[in-house]
C-alpha cells in the first residue's frame, strides 16, 4: 500500500503554509495530522493549508482539519484553507464546514487575509 499523499510546509512571515498534494483519506490523514500537529507544537498557530493539489478528500481528512482548527483557535491562532477546486469545495459545502473554515482561492489571498 503506497501513501498517495505528500505534505510539505513553508513559512511566509508569521504564517506557515502547509502544502498538501494527493489523496486525503483514512490511510493518509494521519500523515496530515502529524505534520499539522508538529507545526502547532512548534508554536506555529497561524496556518494556511493549501489543498490546491489535493485530488480527493474524505470525511477523515475533514476530521483532521476540524480538529486542528479547534487546536489553533484554542491558542488564538487561525487555520485557513486554500482550494478553488469544485470537488474539494463540495466536500466543505455538503458538510456545512464552508461556514466554519475561511476558504480562499489562492495562497496569496489566504496569507494576505491572515495579516488583516
């Protein structure tokens, strides 16, 4: 079983951008959780999660994002989502999480919003 997910991060000022590519499902979600948890543990609580190269995300992936959102909010941080893909946005809309997360069409817009 190969893990069809890659997660990397970069920093832009006080914002940490987590770049995710591939499929987020029950098998790969723990990797995403681990990377996000490491960022938060390191005190990086102003996160932008770039899902632009994600081809699939199920409820497990959403669960990881919701859990991390609660975690960073508890530390006065933020977690913004980047995706302009209908199939990913649809998952947020169907679950009503488009009302919970701030979703931006580009990393630039998400990072600009975090400075506002």
